[in-house]
C-alpha cells in the first residue's frame, strides 16, 4: 500500500486500489475499490466553518408577497404559496406540500409599516390526507416565534429552532401582527426550507 501526494484531485487511472491519494491543496483523501473512486473530505479545524457536506440536505427558498389591510390587524393569516394571505386552511394557496421530510429554517419578512408585535407559527397536517377542515384533520402546531418592534422598510429574520415536518404533509406558516398605523401594509419576504432528500 502506498500513499501518493497530489496537488489536484486524481483520476481513477492515477492509482491502484491498494493506494491512498492525498490532495494537499484541498485537504482531501481518495481511495478506490475495484469498481469506483471515493473522496473523503474532513473539517478544517483551523476555521469555525464545518466543511462536511450532507448531499441529502437541500435548501429551497420560496418568495412571497401580499397586501395586508388594516382590517387584518391582529388576525392570524397564512403566508400564501401564491396570491393573498387568508385565514382559511382549506385553500390550496395557503399550504406548501412537503415532497420530503424537512423543516422550516427561517422567514425573511419585510413590512412597509412598523410592526409592534409579530407572532409566526408553523403547522403541519396530521395525515397525508390533507382535506383540512374535516373531523380529525386540524393542523398540528409545530413551533411559534414571537418578535417585537419590527421596523418598517427593513428585513427582519424570524428563525425557527425545531420546525420539522413529515413527508407528504401540508405545511402552513402563519403570521399574526400588530400594526398600529392604518391603511394597507405591503408584505414581502421568503421562507427557507431544508429538505432531507433521502426520505
């Protein structure tokens, strides 16, 4: 068995299954079987970043926008996948269908008026049958976050710590905000999902 030093990633023809190759430029190790080439990458302990990669974790960022009339002040409304925010869970535009198990990592929220208090919740349907509004199908509250003093015309981040959901479920994200100014408030932002594609 030999250890070979390279300054780039090797090709499978550069060494035999009894060798190990070290790419000293990138800090990676390579070995091979009789049928494939394998790369091992560790964590650089001289940085605070963790360089390990889980290829089954995928991030999806979903943008949204809706108008928020003053009549909706302190009313729980669902952040829409498309269209206007609404209070009804049964509407398809008030849900996200999870293709894999995952979690809501955060919301990025923009309001055109100052928010005194904002309550943000993540729900999931209890069953893969998402005909909500019928007996036994009330959504399950997963996590609640409350923020105060959200400034106007600025981006506020709402981080969720454990907003995990199952595969093939309807996921609902709601906001209930107290905006003391009258008129229409314009709301925009994005939802960051993390999916485990191995499920």
